[in-house]
């Protein structure tokens, strides 16, 4: 995938109407500090286009990045850690649900899980919820550079078991530091979802 241009085209807050895009969309969901912005920047070959923050839960909007005028990367609000009220969290949940139900162009949902830890109750809930919306998420195991190479298979297995993944579910170990997994992710996206 050669990234020629990137444009943060639409930012949707809780009350915004979703854009009626005509290009395919692939969405990224994950816990607040799982490295979603870093992953999106790595995919787009940009240093800090998606805002990276030391404070989890910075993404409180749905951000639509137009890539090459061909498709959208959609950054969904992080769940779990953000120091916000339950009421806010419920609003975000409804906003994500509205997007998953309302987008006519959504082709795939990538769910990010930190490879260093077993999936949390929040991760499992998010996974089950995405499945309940009719999508079979692709799992991206982030922060691969933070573990020893010898631990990778064990950690991927723990993610599979923790989420109760069907055998055919793709899990892509990924590092935004070394870019490992980037090509595999683009290859899958191009072959399966961006035709």
C-alpha cells in the first residue's frame, strides 16, 4: 500500500451526523491506551497525524481519514481507561453503535489488544459486542516490540483463548515502533476489504 495522501476529512462527535461516504471504510477499535493512534499513524506513514496522548481516552470522536481518495481509516473512541463519567462512556458506546449500524460502507472492524496482557473484561465485552453487530473483527495484537520474540506465540494464544476466538480469526502481531505487522495488515485489507 503506497500512501500518497491522507486527509482527516470528518470528525464526528456525540451529536454529529455520520457522513454518507461512498468509499469503503475500515474501522479500528481498542482500549484507551492500546496504541490505536500510534498504529493509525504507522499505517498512514505519518509521524503524528492521529493524536497520540499520554492521557488515555483522548479520542472522543469518530475520526475519518481519507486515504488516497480511495478509502477511509476510521478511528473509533477508545474504551475502558478514560477518566470520564459513566454517562460519557455510555454516550460513546451509543455513538460507536450508531456508526456500526449506520455506516453503509464499513467493510471490516479491527480490534486492538495489548499483546503483553491477557484480554480484559472490557476487551471481551467489546469483542462480543462487535460480533453481535454482525462483524467478525480482525485482532491486532499491539506493542509487539515490548515483549521478547520467544513470548509472541504464547501471548497470541492467550489472546485467542481470552476472547474465545473462532479458529479462523486472524490475529496480527503489530509494532508501531518496528512497523512489524504493517505490511501484513495492509495486504489483508487490500485483498479482503478494499476491492
